């Protein structure tokens, strides 16, 4: 049988300029305390498992003109001891050009991404990942052919996978998406899908 519990969510601000504390928990097994501290040139966030003291994460993000950068550290406690996972990212945006670099999994995996907005209806993008499983390169694009219709396509060059989708907004709260996936560039592997979303 499910165990009933009382859930509580509350926040507190005003202790210091730019600082906000939040608590989400119940009287059974959850108690997460988080903070957001906004400074003129940076934002710090963090969250702690206040119930069991087994998880803690902290992140910092900053931006100046067209450049933004951030770093995050996750600390977890288990029977095997403490483990730490660190990730960092940086991006540059100017006009219709965007470029980004990310390092994850304690700087053992790297991702390079870029996009170019051709006009109001077409955006092209490329992403390259380097890690333990070898390099992966993906090329994709978005085409908004009319206000309610968006087409997306993506090709994974290394795995020879193709993904296509068309999203039609029937109204503000109802969308229908048709999708198609192909593996190894083989028409025999085609898989089709249809999804409707409300709300």
C-alpha cells in the first residue's frame, strides 16, 4: 500500500539582496533545500538533500555582451563513498550565429555546437561530440513553413540515423506531431509515429 505523506513547498527572500531560498519536501522521505543568488554579473544556484544529506549540487553562470559561461558540480554520497561530477559550458551569440562548447562527465566528454539562422523560417545546426564512445556528428535544421507548422530534421552521420518530424499547432493548446525515423540509412528500417498533445 502507498504511504501517505504531507508535502510542503515554501520560499523565503529578503535575507540578502538577490538571495532566494526554497524548500520542497514531505514528512516521509524528501527534503530539498535550494537557493538562487543573483549578482550583477553572475547567478549562483544550489540544491541540497536536507533529509539524508546524500546529494548536493552548485552551479554558477555569468554573461558579458555576447558571451555566456557556466559551471556545475554535483556531489553524491553512497555506500561506496563520495562521488563528484563536474560540467562546464560556454557560448557565443552574435546576430544570427550561435556557437557553444560544453565539457561534461568530469571533462571526459566534449560537445561543440553551432547554429545559423538563415531567416525567420529556417535555422541550420551542427553538433559534434567527442567522448569514450568515439566521435559523433549530427546535422539538423528547423523550417517554419507557416505560423502553425514546424518541420525538423536531424542526421547522425556516424550512426547513419535519420529523424524527421512535422508539428502542427491546431490551436494554442492542441498540437499534433508526425515523426519518421530511419536507421542505417535503410528504408526497410523506417518507423513512423504520431503524437497529439493537449495543454
